C-alpha cells in the first residue's frame, strides 16, 4: 500500500462503527434512489469499489444483483461480510484496492463517497471501467464542491481539517468529465441535496485540526455543496449536494 492508502485503511478501521450508523450513509431513501438511478441489468454482477461496511452492497443485493466489494479497511470488509452474509454466494468482499483487483469481467461497477479520498480519480475510474464488460454501466456518487475556485479551496481546507485522508471534492461537472474521459457513453447525471450535522460529521472523521477550530472556520464562509446554517439550538447544519453520474462502456 502507499502511505495514503495505509492512512486511509487505518482511519476507516477506526471510523467504521460511526460510519455504519451515519445518517448520510444509511438513509434508505437515498440508497433506493441510487439503485434506481443505476438501472443495472437484472441480476447484474456488480463491482463495488470502496464498499465500506456493505451498506450500498446490501441495497444492490436486495435488488437482486450479485456484488463483489473491495475496500482498503479490514474492519469495513469484516462488517460488510457480516451485514451481507444472508445473501450467500451473491455477496463477496475482499480487502484491497480496485487498482490491484485481479482481472475480472463485471456487468457494472460503482463507488459511493469514495472519490474524495482518492489521489488519482482518473486511475480509480479507469480501473473500474477496465473491469466492466462492453455494454455495462459505471456509476459514481460523491458529494461535490463549488465551481468557484476560492469557495472550493475554502471547502477543501475544512474537509482536510476534519479528515486527514481527504484529497479533494470534485464538482458535478468534473465527475461527468471523468466518465467522459474514461470513454463512457450515454452519460447521465443528477444531483440531490442532503444535510449533515456538524458534530456527527466531525466526530466520525480523522481530524488534523481541533473541533472548535473547524467549527469556527465553517461558520466563516459558505460554498455550493457545503453551506453552514447555525441552528437555534446552537448546532450547525451543513447543506450539501451529492451527484450521481452514470455512463455505459461501448
């Protein structure tokens, strides 16, 4: 593993219990919309790159697909196996990187909330595309940032202050471009809003900065995809956007 991947694996080993309960990750309506937007062929074999504790895999398994999940975190893989064990041989999980995954031929591939941890998004997407059959679909889902460079830079500083494994959020347009540069066709995109509670968001991170420092900086600005709202109870809600991008391999 690279040093970044080692840090990522260790961070998510520790984050796993909170991550598995986080509202943004577990929202059943959002998971249902993800499955519907994916529109994978019935009974598709799906590569889940950065599968975490199996929340996304479970949703696709319940929809009748077979899922092979890979993740750098041993604890995340353990939880995914436990969560999805009832699906038997349709659910497989292994520790590792999609970049090092043995050659295989899947009907589809996906990642959710992974790209902002990836040093080289193009290589990450290319690895997924290379393992999908012609005619198969690739789905990306990630939270996004502001197209304005100054607002995006402010957002990224806060994300890195909260989580040392964060690399960079992309805009919705950059996510579309990723699939276009990977050679995919029939690109489709949508976005949807979601909220984070600052305390819940920060407490499951791997911070570089003290919580109060990040909170102070959060309240000092705003960006599309990361807009703070101070509540009457003194808490902070973060108004965010996530993009869902789909393409088909020729």
